[in-house]
C-alpha cells in the first residue's frame, strides 16, 4: 500500500470533503449556464479545478493514479464533435448554423446541449493542461531532490 509521505492528513481530509462539492458546483454552473450567469467555460474550469484539490491532498502520485490524461484528451474530441453535430442540425432543417431552436415536443433547446458540450470540452482540456503542468512540477521536485542527494554523497 502506498503511503502519502508529503501530505498531511488534514489536507487529505479537506480534499476529500471539498472535491465532490467542487464537482457538483461546476456541473451546476454548466447545466444552468443558459438561464443564469456562467456557462460551459466557467463550469468546465470549476470542475477541472478538482485536480488541484487532488494534488493538494494526495500529491503528484494521487493525480497520476486518479486521472487518465490520454482518456481525457481523446474524449475531448467527442465534445467537439457533439457541438458541431448539434450546430449542423439547424442547417439540415433549413435554418442557420448554430441556430437555437426547441426540439419538437421536448423542453430542451440546442443552446443547453451546446453549453454542455463546451463545458465538457473545457473541463477535459484544462484538466489535461493541469496534469501536464503538475507532472512537470513533480519532475522538477524529483530532480532537485536527486541533486541534493548527489551533493551530500
């Protein structure tokens, strides 16, 4: 079993407490972005900030074992395709590109679906960016600790 040598138990507990709250609030902002201030970009960044909570609570090891950067990067493309397909629905129905209309008999308009696609795209993109930045930070820490060990020997 892996022990967390650099993190304090209080920071792990705080991370565990605030992680679901950050994710739920970010999803709330994404889902209500078409009717209130906020939207896909703001909510996506809020959900992506959860990776920082994991890093603060569990360090670089926790981030590497909790998030799959390659899966996030590839699924980011799905959100882009979803946005374009929804935007093209207007063209195929004889209206404009990215037109906002209500689907027949449904209470869902295209702006809500496009907002969700933008939210997921931003969340996946910012999370991948943060994973890369935190891995560079961890590599720098490892190199500096190895240099200190080499100087002491």
